[in-house]
C-alpha cells in the first residue's frame, strides 16, 4: 500500500512528479511488485497493466519489461513479448534472465536457432551454477531439436556436472553410450559421489575407474 499512499500524496498536493524523481521510482517498484503478484496468480491482463504503469513511472525499469514480456507470451501476444524482451536487453545488455526467458519463448515457438543464441548469452551472464544447469539443459534440448545430438548431449553433461539430475533421462535417451559424452557423464556421476571428500583431489582422481569397461545400463545386462 505504500506506493499508493505516495501516489495519493502527489495528487492531493498537486506536486510536480518531475521534481520528486524518487517518488516515481518508488511507485514503479510498487506497480512492479503488484504485477509480479498478478503474474503468479495467472492474471495476465492485470499483470500487464501494472507492469505498464511501472514502466511509465520508470522507463528504465528493465525487470518490468522482461516480466511484461512473460505475461504477453502467456497471452500469445508474441510480437509484444519480443519487443519487451529486446527492450529489457537494450536497457541492460548483461541481463541474463531476459536472454533465458526469451530463449524459452523461442524454444516453445520452435525457433530453436534463436533459442540457442539466447541460451548461450544467458550462460555468459549467469553466475549461479544451479540456474546455469537449467540453461544448459534447455540449450541441450534446442540443440537436439536441431539435430545437433553431440552438442545437445554435451550441454546435458554440463547440466549434470552442475547438479541437475533431471537430465539423466535425457542423457539415457539421446546420448550414444560409445561416445565421449557418455564417458563424461559417468565421470560426472562418479565425481559427484566423491564430492564430499575434497581433502585429496589427486587421490580421488586416481580412484576413477576405467569407464571403457562399463556396461551400458540400457543394454539390460
């Protein structure tokens, strides 16, 4: 309610908003938070309305552009979504979330080339490993859809190495057990099993088995 009180003060005393820039920023954040609440409730029209007000108060609010794009995408207003994602990136070229969210939109629209490009940009800017794992997984799916099986599998391996266990089924489904990717997958799983012992990395490395002797679990043996 704080941002509404600020708005009422400005109107009641006929204040010039341009002389009180912090009011605008405060109002913008209020409208943005309200939009996020409505987006979570799947009230997409209400969310778009609040995000628009947030942008009117603060035209540089790149988060509002990005989330308005997500709301527009949910309404299948794809052109508006693309414009808003692009505007968010224009305002903040290192905004990883905008690249990732736009990549998901491209993937769902079957434009896998653009999806791969945006996921790649997201990977350049994200720092959190858990989120990067999700991005690798999504880029891998786009690579697979393009027929780039080896690249897709390598992305799945990266996701697995960063702790995403949900890619195990994808690795089993798409990756050749004779490939380097399958070897890397087994190494990632093995290293995870020994991740608690960090006192002597060289000793752990020396314990790695010869994965060439492993039997593909999909063979049913």
